[in-house]
C-alpha cells in the first residue's frame, strides 16, 4: 500500500524537479540575454524551449532586440550621412551648447581658424581666440534669434592676404536638457571682397583716366568761346591738342570695350592655322615708321623650318601690336628690339626683348594688372591707357597659353609668351 502511494509521489517529484530545472535554465538564459542586450551586443540565441511564458517573454525580447538593432543601424547611417555632408561642405560649421562649448566642428572651420586638434569640449574662445566669434554666439544665445556678421582673419600681419568670412548663426533647442545651443556657419567671401575692391579700383581708375582729358576739353572749349577773335596759330594749337586728347579718349574706350569682352569670355575665337614665316614678313611694315622715328633696330629671329600654329589671327595681332608698341615706346634711342620665335615641345615661345628703361623689381609683378603704370606721367605722355598688357594677358589665357616678364631697371625688359601649337577645343 505504502509502495503504491510512494510511486505517484516520486513521479510528481521528478516532474516537479524537471519543471524547476527548465524554469531555472530558461531564467538563467533570459538573464544572460538581458545582460548582453544591456552591453550593446546581440545575443547569439534566445529561449526556444521551456516554460511557455518564458518562451513568449524571450520572443518579445528578441523583437525588442531586432528593433534596437534597426534603430542603431539607422542612427549609424544618419550619423555617417551627417559626417559625409559636413566633410563635403566648403563652409565651416560649428555647433556649441548653452555654455559655448564646442560639440562639433568640421574640417573647413578648423582650417579657417588654424585649429590643429579636435576642439570638442573646448569653449569658442579657447579654440579660436576670436572674441568677435564669442560675442556673436553670446548674442545669439541671449536673443534666441539668428545673427550675421563679417569677420576678417588677419594672418601673419598681412591684411591683404587675410581671408574674409561671412558668419551666420542661429539657435536650436537642446531637448534633452531643456536649453539652447547655436549652429554657426562660415562662408568664405574673400573672392567676393577682392572682386568688390577690383570694381571700386576699376571705377576709380576709369574716372581718373577720363577726368584729365575731359577737363582739358572743357578748358580749351571755354577758351575758344571766351575768345572768338583768337589768333589762327593759337586756334590751330588748341585744335591739335583737342584732337590728340580725343584720340586718347577713343583709345581708352576701345581698350575698355576689348578688355570687357575678353574678361567675359563671351567672344568667339576664330582659330586658323598660319605659318609665322609668311605672316611676319608683311607685318614688319606696320612698325617701320615707329622704329625709324625712334632710330632703333628690329631683329626678328625664326627657326629655319616652317612654324605652323593654330591661333585667332586678329587676337594674335593684338598681342604683337601691344607688346611691340611698348617695346618701341620705352626703348632707348639707337637701341635694338629682338623679336624671336622658337618651338618648345607642343608650344611656340615668342620673346620680345628691348633695351629700354626697364621695370623696377617692385613693379614687375603688377604690370599685367589693369591701369597699372610704372611711370604714370610718362605713360600718359606717350599715349598709353594702362590696359595694353592686361588685354594681352587675357588673349593669351583664351589661347590656353601663359605669359611672363623679366626686367632690370635701366637695362630693358623681356616678355615671353607661350602658345600651344594646336588648340584643345
């Protein structure tokens, strides 16, 4: 009888032990799964057998794990996209918190402000040493509105070479701590500032160039009106002066129009292949009178073989005309001008060398700038507009060539022009 009672009890005990063991194993595994998830790792396996309540709980945890992994991937992708965008931007971007501590700074921003190490965690003043930047961010935080300002970054005490930045800031809420941060974007406007200065200088130069001959016109016209009985010889002298200055004005206007067309790059070039030997022979007659009047000698050197080159003939004549005019004007009496052509690989090298007054070393880098004159009074006296070499430079660039100058004051000047034999159109 006792034996019959013990057998069911033993079976129940075994079943209870097995049930307890299943619960224990599933509970331990669930604890491991939760620990792995807390550490940011995906569990290798989940509870697939055992008590159904624990299996269902494991399935729910697995779904949460998959959702967590999907969110992590999404955040990583978004973070990567943001990094790619910030890295690809040419604008400098800075993000600071409510304490003006840097949370993010992209590479262009660090380059602008010469920051070598990652500035994250530093204040704006600590990282950049620009109080103007700190004030702008402070004003944005205080007003909680967008701000804008220009900033010149003086480098090596050279204001002319220092970049200009347009800085825009705007606030954004930091939801997690209930405060406000600032996003700052820097645009490099150095080129725009340079063009603005060039425009101002150009207007000033044109005004100055026009003012002198117009004042002379006005003065002489008033003289003729106030003295209708002026002697014939005086009238003739005035008329010749007016004619000379009208030619100067016309030359200035023509050069301005030519330069404007060249700089716009909208003029269509008509390329053709010519042989320099046959082209230069009749062209020498154009300079004959000027050369004889100055009592100088022109020596032209060409290689013995034919020298075909693809150029816009009209523009090439402008190059030669401007360079030869300068060489003749500034040559000393009884001097020699050497005009030579030679083939350098796929280019033609044209050299014009005079024995004139030369150019000071300080002026040499600027001679291709508009209206730049080494000796302003002498240039005007000789009828120069100050635009000839600038026109030459632009024509050479349109031909995909280069131009350079060498000079020694009192000894003469050498201009070298390199033009490709064939145009890559």
